[in-house]
C-alpha cells in the first residue's frame, strides 16, 4: 500500500517523565515511540494511535494536528 501524501498526522510531545506511570501507560508511551521528556513524535492520526494517546494524555502535549 503506497503512502498518500495527504495522510493525516499528529505531533505529540512528552511533557512529563515516565517514572510515575504504571506499566500499561509505559507500554503506551513505548508504542508511541516516546522515551525522554520533551521528545516529539510525528504519527499517523489513526484510531489506534488516538487510543494510546487517550490513555496517557496527562503526560503529553499535542503540538500539531494536521
């Protein structure tokens, strides 16, 4: 499947550390590709990604939603 240039993306930033998270939240952060504070990731805006973001929204900043 070829990637469309008009694919919706979302940019997220980890604003708090992972030290006080439970293991399920750490797994979500790992799935999102976030390891360090202030790290940013650009991800496709899919239902699975939005679900992971919802579990750890208190640790994240949504930088851009294109």
